[in-house]
C-alpha cells in the first residue's frame, strides 16, 4: 500500500468542528489567537501512484483565548475550477488568512473559521502563482516573496505585498535554467535570490504528470528553458 496513505500520512476523511476542548495542563492567559497548520489531504482515493505533495490542502486550527481552547476546526481549501488547492503553508497578512502552495497555483483567502473565501485579491496581479514561503519585513510589515513556476522557464518573480494586501512592487528576475527555488534571503536592503542547480526536468514531467499539475505540464512542454548565465542574484528591496 502507498506509504503516503497510511499511518501518520493517512488522510483525514471528515471536516470537524468541536468547542470548549479539554486541556491537559494550563494554557497561559495571555495567549490569544489561532494556532493553524495545513497539509496535503486527498479528498478522494488518489490511487497507488499518489505522492503526498499532491493532496488537496486541508487546514486545521485551534482557537486559544483566556486560558481556554475555544474551538477546533479542520476544513479543505476549496479552489475554483482549474486551480490546485493550496496545501503547503498558511499565513496571516493584512488581516487576512492565506493558504499558500509552491510553483504556480494562486493563494486563497480563508475566513476566521477556516472556510474558503476564494482567490486572494492580489492574485490577479501576479505574473504567475505565488510562493508558500514569503517573508515579512519586521520593520515595515510588508510581505516579500520570490515565486517560481515550471511554466515560467528561466524567470522567477520577486514581489512585495504592502500592509493593505496589495502588490506594491513586482520584478521579473532571470535565472539559470528552471530552478526549484524553495526559499530566498531577506535583509534590511536586499532580497537574495538562490539560483540553485536543482531544476525541473520537463521531459520527465511531460511524460506522465500527476493530475493536479497536468495542465501546467502541458503548457510547459512546449516552452524552452533558458540557459543564460545567471545575473547578479540580488534584488534591491527599496522602492
């Protein structure tokens, strides 16, 4: 049996809501907020070829207030037709809860109770998808991101989301090949881009791509990868 469908990897079959949870020990009175996590959780039988990166996203949350665990909820992220449900990270920015995934799909907004609202408003301004690992500037509160997608060839996109949740800046950056750029560095004045040697193999991907990424693979199949020398891997963060 597929290892990603059993034991600790086994998917959760139901969406649940529970109130006034039993607490073992003591919750500090000053804790006030939600503890959230998200992960792949296939909504139907994905078959033996399934890999756990590709399950539909399910977000789990516990609301903590006044020394009590007020509620627990788990909800699938419900995307529009054609989108892959974000399944990698969940963050709070500009008063909104966002479910994120790597490599192409748009971010989705969730309610306080973890139900799906829809695509985040700034998604329409993105050159491609978003990243699952943005970094907040502690001085300004803005959210910086470097996004990659195998449909972008030798381009990645650096973006800055302002404190109102709008894209303030977006820069296309040319890199070598088509890297799987999982993270980047953020300093006081620069975003440092890691032009890594780990890249997408489109021949392999186009052979028999998994269902959630099949459309992207078909698009990427006819797109040539750039092999130019890498530019200076630094983007100034100043306006």
